[in-house]
C-alpha cells in the first residue's frame, strides 16, 4: 500500500517537470524578444538591455530555464505586465473564485448522475434507460455558454428571480453572493450530468455482464443488493477517472461560463491575459492549472485503489 | 444493434444538413450576410428575414449559413491536421518501439497531462487569436490523443502473423505500414476523428465566443452568439439561433459517434 502510494507520487514528478519545460518553451515560441514584449511600446534601448540582463535573457537557454524553474519552485511566477502585480497571488485569488462554481457543480452532478447511470444500466433498454440516455446526450450537446445565456434570459430577465450581471463575493455578502453563483453552477451541473450519466451507465453495464454478478443473482440476492454491494464499487472506477478529467477541463474551459455570468475567475484572467499578451500571466495560469490537474489526477489514482485494489499489484 | 438505427438516422440527418447548408451557401443565400442595412436593425423574425436581423441589419439566416461553412471547414482542417500528425507520430512510435518510442511517448504523455482546452489556449497565445491560430492550436492540442490511439493499435498489430508475413516477403517497412498496418487502425481512428470533429466545433465556438476565434465581421456561430449577448433583452433571437445551431450539430455528432462506435467497436455495443 505505502509502496503504491509513494510510487504514484514519485511518478508525478517527471510529468510535472516536463509540463514545466513545455510551458517555458511554449512561450519562447512567441515571435520577438520577451524583454521587448515585457516593456511594451515604452522601452528605450538602455531599458531593454537592463531588462534583458535582469531576466537573464543574455544567458544560455538552459541557464534561463534553471533560473525560471527555481523561481517557480519558490512560488515566484513573475510579475504581470498588465496589472503590475505578482502573478501567483493574482492566480490564487481568481482560482478561489472559480472553485466556488466548479466544485459544487461537480459534486452535485456526481450525486445526481452516478445513481441515474446505474439505474439506466440496471434497466437496460427500458423506457427509463432510453429516456435517461437521451436526456444525457441532449445535455452533453448543449454548449454551456448558450445554456447559461438561456438561463439568464429566463430566470434573470423574464422571471426576474436572479441577478443578471455583476458579481458579489460570498465572503462580503454570503446570501447575495450565493444568488450570483446559482445560475453558473446550474449551467455547469447540467452539462456534466450528461457526461457522467453516460460513463456511469457504460461502466455499470460492463460489470453487470461479469460472472460474479450472475453468481450473486443465482444466490438469490435482491437486485438492490447486487447493484449497491457488488456492482457500484467496481463500476465507479472509470467514473472517478472521468471526474478527474472533468475537473481539469472545467478549470481551463470555465472562461466561457465566467464570461456569460461576469464572474472574475481564473478562466477570465487567462483569456484577458491572452488579449493583453500578458505572457507571465498566461505562463502562470498554464502552469498552475496543469499542476492542479496533475495533482487532482494523482489523488484520484490513489482513491481508485480503494475502489479497485487490483491496480496496486500492477 | 437495437439502438443503432434511430441514433445513426437522426445523427446522419443532422450532420447531412450541416454539410448541405455549408455547401449550399457557396451558391445561394437569402441575403448578403455581410451587407449593413441600418434601416432593418434588430428586426424580429419575419417573412423577409426568417430568423430576424442583427444590430447592423444583417440577415441572421444568411449569417448562420456562412457560419456553418466556416465552422465546418475549421473543424475539418483541425481534425485533418491532428489525424495527419498524430497518425505519423503513432505509426513511427509504435512500429519502432525502443528508444524512439520511449522519447516520443514521454513527450506525448506530458502533453496529454494538459487539459486539451488549456493547451489550445496556450498555443493560441503563441500563434495568434484568429482562424489559422485556432486550427493550429486545436490541431496540435488533439494530436497526442491520436498518436496514443494509433500507437496502441500498431503495438497490438505488429506481432500479428500477416504483418510478419509481409515483412518476410521482404516488403519495405513503409509499404507494410501503409498497406497492412494503417488500414487496420482505421476503426478506432474514425471513432476518435468523429469525436474530435465535435470537440473542435465546440471549442471553436467557445473561442470565437470569447473573442479569441474568427474575428468579425466574418460570422461564426460563436462570435454571433457573443455579438448577440448585449441585445439579449430586446432581441433574444440573436443569441437563441446560433446556440441552437451549435447544439443541434453537436447532438448530431454525438449520436453519429455513438452509432459508429457501436458499429466499429462491437465490444462496446450499447455501452456508451
């Protein structure tokens, strides 16, 4: 057990390293001198030379990478060109906003969709199954940014139940802040329900086909006991893996939702940074999201071994 | 087999319609999609403008038609790029094994460690936020998945008898790959390419919606949706119809993808 956990944690290190290298060199692909980009239009030759020396651009690429990498390790992601603030605190502040939408949406979607998928599988090809799978496919096909706009139109403008634009942090005004979060969470939730129902159904069907389930039926166990005690634990693994992928995709794809609902989150920060060619922020966001993604997937890998202990022996 | 027929039918009709409209717009559109007409600003759907007009008096139907063709061509080129690069990398890697394979796959897996959209955003910031930037960024972002699938298929094929036979007959490695290995990778590739077409269409709409995609005045469903957003109260059709087009297209692709998977990958039949 301990060996498995340590092995997994250690195996994440090369990935993190290569991801850092990729992010570092990706931004180097941008045509032009990074120092000139950093200074923008208001730089003379002397300032340029000074900045080049300060950034270490006059040194070899490997040295540059080493300097950058150790700075990143110590939490120094550089300074935003646009805002003029250190990148990491900026990212963390925006991340905490995005998390308030993403985490509740994923948790609620899992709680609704996993049982729904199991139910659909247990009643394969029945009206319930066809109905659930159709709803799931439909939900999957509606882009979140459109669904969000429709919700704004109906609940915000026509019914007037919820605020349309603006954002209040739940920390300054809990109830008021919550009102601004309802629609974005609902939008993401419905989209993810579609994905999770399909996965949960598919992996349940896979397990229901196995011999030990037939054996459990032959023993005379009730369908409920078979589904809960024998099927769920084995069928939840693939869904769990999917949840890790969803979390990562949501963190990078949340910009559209944040745009629709004017939420100042991480996605918006990155998109604005791309507009402004604020490369330290782009680099920081990429690195931060990729790191979170890898860590979440590592955690899920470890959790996976609880549902499917076989992975530990491989 | 039971669910195959309706899925494939509905999906086929929706996607057929998409390609039909995309082709039709090169010959005929009800109005000029780019012509400004301030006398007819923000008109509700009517007999003349079936789905209404936008804030510059441009006909929505015509713009949706032109947008369909833009989205389809971007999606096709992106998938084409990813398939071309990914297949090459996957074939080389799977067939050579050894050190080449190890190096390629380490790098490949590191790229897979990025969420697709994140990698695309990063690449977009490098290649520039426009039509070609999107194709390159999304194409490169999807390449690692293709490479992985092809490599997997090649690995399982390369020790099979008919591949060995081809080598024994002293066919060149390239001939063997092209003639015997590649055709047997097609099934998983088609399933993946169908999904990628959907992802690309969705990502392109999302990026255009964010203002990082195809710049106006050229219409895409995504940038039409973004442009219609400020007018959602007085002219809700501006935001409703482009989104409906995206949803119907994605529904078509999802249904068609499911049907294809059932057909080409019998083990998964009726599963997803």
